[in-house]
C-alpha cells in the first residue's frame, strides 16, 4: 500500500481533497469510505449491477470501475447531490416512494441517478427505451414493475407541467 | 397493474391502504444506513480466507506471512475459537473455520483484520495453507449410499409419505424424471456487518440478517459467552430471500473484534457472497401420476433427492416441505413420496423463497401437463377437476381447514386476456434482445399454466412465535419488535396495524435488536405478517383495552404471539404438520427462437390467494418481485458447478433478470378470502409468486417447442440442440 496519491475532486459541487489514498482505490471506495458519500452502493464491483451509478462530468458511470485518482479535477454528482428544490426530494425520488418502487432499497440510489440521467437526455422514452436504459441496474426485490411505473409517472408529470424541453411524442 | 380497495379509510394509512414505507425517504435519498455503510472510530477491516477446493485435508496453515504484513491486526484460525467450533441453524455441523478438512469451495479457513480492506485481502492471500486434495463427492444420488464424507453421515434427512392405499393403480399413468438446478438468492446488498467490542468481554454486532436472536445464540456459543454478552442490532438489509438465515460472517466479525479490541467491519465481495451463503437445493425427481379416464387423480408417486451440499443448514425442513407439497394443490387420494436430502462436497444449500415447494412444483406441474396430454384433456380443466378445496385431505392426512380458493385462482388466471402478438415487434422485444434473432418467422409463441402451494410459518411441531411491545406516550406509539426488515415492508405494516388499532398518526419503530425484546423469529416462511403482525396487533389491542378502560398514558404492553401448535409427521409422513397454506396460479406467455434456443418471457398472468390485502402496493411489489425470481430460475439462473467448483460466482456469469428480461405481470385476481385465525385474515404473500411461476414458464416453452424440457433452468442448448 505504498503508492498513494493526493488529489482533488468536485463532489456535488463541493471541492474535496483526497489525501494519501492508495492509487488502486476506486471512485466508489473514495466516495463511500473517505468522503462520506455512502449513497452509491457496492454490489458487484465489476460494473454489472449499476448500484454505484454516479455522474462523472455529466456522464453516467459505474463508480466501481473508475479509479478515483483518474477522476481528479473532475465533477462527480452522486445521489446525495441530485437537485431537489430546497433539500426536497427530486421528482424521481418522490415517484419511487409513491409508486412502491422501493423494497430493500440497495439498488435505489443507482436507479434514481440512472433515471434522472435518462430523462434529462430523453424526456419521453418509450417503454422499451426505459427498460433498456435501466437494464444496467439490477434489482432483485421488485421485478422492476414499480420502478418502470415510477419513471413513467415522472415522464407524465414533467410533460404535463411543461417542464420538459419537448412534449412526450410517443 | 391497478389495485383498489373499497374499504372506507377510517384511519389515515391504516390497514388496507397503500401506506408508504417509513424507510422510503432515506432509501431514495441514499442516506439509509445499510450494514455496509456503517463506520466506527478506530475501525479495522476483516476478510476471510476461503477454500479453493471442494474437498481437501488441511496439512498445515502458516499465518506468519500475513501477520508480518504492515497494517495487519489479527489473523485467526480454528485454534482461536474459544467456544463451540461449529454452528448451524438446526444441527451444528458447520465449522467456524475449517480445522482438518474443507468440505466445499468457499469454506472459511482463516480470518484477517487490517487497517484497509485491500490490506486485509492481500494478507488473507499471504496465508499459506497446505492442502491434500481429496476426491469430492458431488453426485446427490450417489451420496445416499457412498462412504460417508463426514462423521455425521451423508444423509441429512430421509422420509416417506404413505397416504391412502399406495398399492392402487390408475387407468392412465404418466411418468417423468425432472431436475432443478442450484439457484442463488442473489440479493443486491452483499453480506456485511460491524462488530464493536464493549471492553468488558462482550460485543455489539450490527448485521444484515434474517433472525437476530438465533444468530446471537450461535455466535455466543462459538465465543463461549453468555448470550446477553452478544448484543445484535439489525443493520440495513439489502435483500435476503433466505440466504441470510444462516450465519455467514457473524462469528468471524465478533472474534476479530474481541481479539483486536477494535471495531471490525466486513463486506463480502459479490464472489464471496456467492461462496459464503447457502443456495436453493438442486433437485432430482422421479414422478408417476395415476388417473382415471375422467381425469381424476388416483395416485401420485414421487421420489425426491435434494443436494444439501456440505453442511446441514435447513436441509431437513426443506425436504419435509418438498415431500409435503410434492403432489401439488390437488385432491390426491393415494400417494407414496420418498425423499432424501444428502450431504455432498457441493456448496451448502438451505433456505430460499419457496423452500422446497419450488422444486417439486416444477415436477408436479410438468406431470399434470403430461397427464392432460395422455387424457387428451385441456390442462387447465384437468387442474380444475382436481383442485384442492377446504375440507379436503392432504397427502399428509391433514384435513385442510383454512381457505383454499384454488378453483377461483384457476378460473381467474386462465380467463385473463392473452397479450396480443405484435406483428412488427421492435428488435429489442425479440428473444435475446436486439440483433440476436436471426429469423423472425422462426419465433414461436407458447402458453403454459401452473399451480403451486406451500405452508405459511414454521411447521411440524416447531414452537413458532414472535414478540412485540407497543408503548403509547403523549399520543405517540412506539413499536419494539426484532422482526428483520429485509425489504418486504414489515415496518410499513407494523405502523399500519398500530395506527388502525390505536387511531394515532405517529408510530415510531424502535431498532430491531436482541437486548430490548424477545425473538420475532426469522423473516422467512412468509411468516412475519402473521407472526409479528399478530404480536404487534395483540400488544396494541392490549394497550387499546387499557385506554378504553380509562387508564392514562404512558401505557405499554408486550405480547408473545404463538401460532396454533402443529405436530411432527409420523413414520408414514402423516400428521397435522402445518398451520395454513398459500396458493397461486401462474400463466406464462413466451416467445422462443427455436433455432437459437432464446426465450423471451412476454407476460406472466397470476392469481394469488392472499387472505386479505393489508397494503395493496406492497402486495403487488411482492408478486412482481417473486415472479422475477421464478422467471430467473426458469430461463437463466444457475450456479454452475464443475466437480464441486463454482464456475460463475459473479453477476457477469450468474445472470439474474434485468428490466429487459422481465415480462409484464398481469395480476388477474388477488383472491381475498380471510383466513380464520390469521391476524386481519391476511396470509403472507412473499413466497407464493415464486413457487409456480418457474413451472408456468417451462410449460410455455414446452408449448412453443414441443420439447419435453425436464430440467430448469432451460438453457439455449436444451432447445437449439434438442
């Protein structure tokens, strides 16, 4: 454990200094164990399950597959940093509660981040697009039915309230 | 899916409403503390060294190189276990650390504590173990008569059910041999925990588990401590499905904490999780069904062999269940069922959602379809003709006293509209997903139907109980209960019950722990709604009675809720062994690429016997989630073994359904016939969806392909190379 690094990351808009981390540590490990952001979860450590999903410079990544040192000087957004107004839940988070999409909850933060990312890029996904977008996030409790319902509820609300860039077209 | 309840809402978020989870907000916000999120000052990290061999003698262990590594605080082996060297849920045959022999791949050999998880991992690798490899026994049939591989023998349990006149024959006879592979629970949150020494010889263990009190007892026995010196608190549980019923890292964590004098945290990797917990028993089954020309069942003969792997775990009760439910939810006048659960050098098997009923359901439902074909009868009609009903006698001789709406389940599920075939399907919706189906004209649709049933709660003479305390003070109710919330939503239900009875808005849930309250039993066997729900209900009713009598707050009542006593089965497998039964029907629609052997499950329709719906949203969640695990077992999930060696201990190689694999679930009916004696008339709903969904999918693939498909999971080669 002799090769260590000290570097800076921006997490949820705040500059964080990581001191003396082993260079082999993943972004997931550094977020969880060094910086106090436990929202991203470690369920497979090989990019199969999506539980550790975060945004890195705006791109959805599995933080278990990103070396923390390689994320130096870049911007990370975790589930803790999603933009809810005045600390409130986001519409996706609220829809997860309303539609019963949460059981054990271990996959939930990763799915919330993934669905935000999808709906920012595609405000009106078809059901297959939605299934494809979350197919990198494994859930063992729900069978995905209520998760899909939650995402569809957000799509409906956003298009109804005119907050989306374009109306739902399909 | 839309679920409505016409009940008038007397109380906000009371019984029958889709009340929201009390842990929902922290779970969506990422702040809910799962066991892997725990931290403590001065904490070090634990790691366990595991056997790479399915069967080997340990000649020597040299921990020197590990101890010499900077940052390593402790390295422990079997010599460091002060109390019982073995533990187990029923039979203590599983070593804390292997001593002279390892019995399966992944068996714990040593444990390390170090200042960084990677240091702990590397130190474990630095331990030198000299193994003399032994021939592994991996064939469950052979194990019955093979020379014993363990001093307790190779047969965990052997039983027979003789019912009616086993010598009679039917006019129409069909037979078959069936196999079910080894499924893993594959919950998302790997095993993890934090042990904190109290400085006085005791230890506090924060752990994701299913049964705190029985964990505590096993840990204390291994540590040679009084049971109250080990205090367990439930840490956030990332799913369970049976895999957390056995002890995994609990003893190792506490030993490391007591040796180092520091808090010790351990988190399994996904590979360790696959290797470090029990799986669903693989099964080999031989069946012969007899019927008369009118399609009435005359006799069922079955022979069931379950591979229990290296250690006992719950291999005995899983076999009892497999045999009790071997004939399915039908009126069967005569039966002969023989069963064995055996020890091998394969990974240990134990509890998984459905607990023995899943394996036999695959076989008895395949047999019913075979029988329908032999009789030239509609398979749904054959089932309806033989459906169990209240008052019928089960093959265990027990008269079914509770609700058994099997006919209603068959009628509603089979009447659900079939999904329309899409003439121009999106490539993503073809078998195998985008780009894999070569020729759309070679995609065939099939439909299959299956029924399943099992028991609720513990059986065969086990004194099953749960304890709950309800305190009312300043208009706020506090519930104390050690029931493990593993995602199923007991926490929601406990609040609903207390709101309903005490008509209060605020219901606080005290932590689930061993120090403050008695056992709640395990979160398994679909039992917490009845057992702990009943304990909470009765404690709340006792508070309510005092309130109504004019007593002043604070008021507190504790209730220990036992279910009606059951009897063990006699030597003919006869007896009133179970309290209550749950039933479901599943109809699967599949599309199969017959050239490539790829299957897309299009839809599962289901009707389920629920007694009464206490929380519509949570019932739907259990049904959809349970069906997902049934679909997984039918078409993709299997621990692949190569002479005892696990070849796919990762989510790259052990596949569970993704959102693209998961079909639409159409709930045709939630049949609400209140169960006499059950709190609020409700039956547990967690296991039912898993029992017959696999069988229905297999039947649908048979319908599409015309193949016999006697084994699940159905693999591409089973279709393409048939």
